[in-house]
C-alpha cells in the first residue's frame, strides 16, 4: 500500500530522524511477516490501527 503521508506523519517522521533514528526502522520494534523491521510510517499506521481496535473493544 502506497499512501500519501499526512502532515502529522511527516512531522513525526522528521522528529524521529532528527532524534538520530532511521526512517527504515521504528520505535515499537514492529516487524513484518518476513521478520524485517517495518519502516516508521508503516509501523505508525499499524499502531494507530491497533489503538483504534483497542478503543473499540475489539
């Protein structure tokens, strides 16, 4: 899935990189099915989805 980044995603990614991190990594240590780390934006979107499911009681 290739989706345009939102302003919030851009802001969070820039801060992540400014703090010395790599855009190809994420702070949640989330990995794909192949075991490789998810990039920051993909992991961020996954975290938002998980939060939404949690908040909905799923």
